[in-house]
């Protein structure tokens, strides 16, 4: 019964045999179970499983060759996760569904994984604390975050979101905020340190449908037509070329997909250039309109959140890809492979 059901999800005898051989070994099965709801490095897995780095690397290589796991580089580290949208992934899901969650081997592995997560969270918290003073000062200059976040959820509330991309995810707050609105989310950032903060934050609140990856905003390693929603939340004022970043992110939008940009309106707080490395002192509406138009996006809505008690106005732009949605593009997968 088990094999019969699994074969129906594959397209070839060799692919099935390779995947079953890769998964059918004690350590590799433990690795698959550990990666079921989190991303881990080789170092994490050596600590959890008590095995050498070469041995763990060999197991991961076999799992990757079988299509069961994927690798994502982040600075000096590489994170492994269960593969997405592959036939082998369906096999992995079926195998893991048969594991007893109370099995003592896997229970102990989860305990060690949780301890490793806690250690990683403490390192991430140190980085966050070192920068918290600057971030707190910027937050004090504009309307409360709760008001901005409520407006973000409202502007994206009218449609189902299958795949969401958060560009420059930072602490991962947008992924946490919208985890219940999207089937799957991906946050990318150029900073491995910030990704560590985001990873710790998402683990703390139990967000299981989000993934993180290190990537270049000007050259995303992501397929075309992959996401229903792309978000830039307080990112563009750090960039030398926001127009290039918008055009590159627009490439990943599906027909009819939307881009939500949250940033500051033009302001005169020049100290933010040195205190917080802001490259731009806000973004004018006309400038944003040109960037969106050049990227093939039409502006749907613009909302300002000013306050007489604060020095910065937060502006939200919602834009849309004007191509017609078809059944093929609506169901297209592959964004997280």
C-alpha cells in the first residue's frame, strides 16, 4: 500500500529508487525529520546528531542528489531544507507521515534541535541589541508600527495569497505579520546576520510556512512569474538604485500579481544618512511612479500615514502587474524550489 501510493506521485522507476535509497538510512531519515519544519546548517546537524562534519555532509549530498533536500548559501554558512515542489518531496512527505512523533530517537533529536535553536537565537539577539538603539530612534520618528502594519494587512486583504516574497526581510517581521494570509512565504536579505535574526524570530513565534534565503536584490536567484505578492518594507531608502530593485522584483511577479512598497515620503532628516545609512531621504510620488511604470507595473493605491507628532510620513504604494491571469499562471509552482 505504501509503495503503491508513493509511485503514483513520481514519474520514473529510477527517481523512486534513488529517493527511497537516500531516505532509507537511519541518519538520513533523522535529517529529513529535523528539516521538516526548519532550516539547519551542517554545523547544526553535527551538534544535534553527534556525528562528524564529513559524515553529515555526505548524508546531505546523497539527500540533495535524490532531490529530497536543497541547499541555500548564506555567507560562510549553507542552510539545508526539505526540497519544495519536487516529486521526491512528495515521497519525503509520505515517509515522514509514517514516523511516530513519540519515537524516542526523534524526540531526542527535536530536543537537541530546540537547544541549538536557542543558542542561535541568543547570538541573533546580540546582533539585534547592538542595532536596537538606532532602529528605536527611527521608529520614534513616525506613526506607530501597529498602524502601518494594520494598513499593510488591509491593503492585501482582498485576495488569496499563495506565494509571497519579502525583499530585504530584515528581522522577518513582514513574514510573521502575513504568515496567516499566505500559503507560503519567502524572505530574502543580503545580510547573513539579519537572516539569523529573522530565523530566530520566526522560530520563536512558530511560523512554519516561511523560508529565508540570502540573495541579491538586483539579481534575484528566483524564477519569473513565481509570486502573487512582493513586498519592500522600509528597504528602498537603503539602496543606490531602487528602480533596478523594483524591476528585478517585478520580474518574479505572476500576471496580476501585486507589489506593496512601504517607505518614507521625502523629508529633511539628514542625520539618518550617517546614523542609519539611509541613502535616500524619502521617495517622492512622481519618482516612484516612474520606477513602477518602467517595471511594467500600474499604481493601484497610494496611502500616506502622516502624524503631526512625528517627523516622518510613511507612504504605502500598491502596484499591480497588468498581464491577464490565466489558469496556467494561477497554478504555476516553483518559487521555492
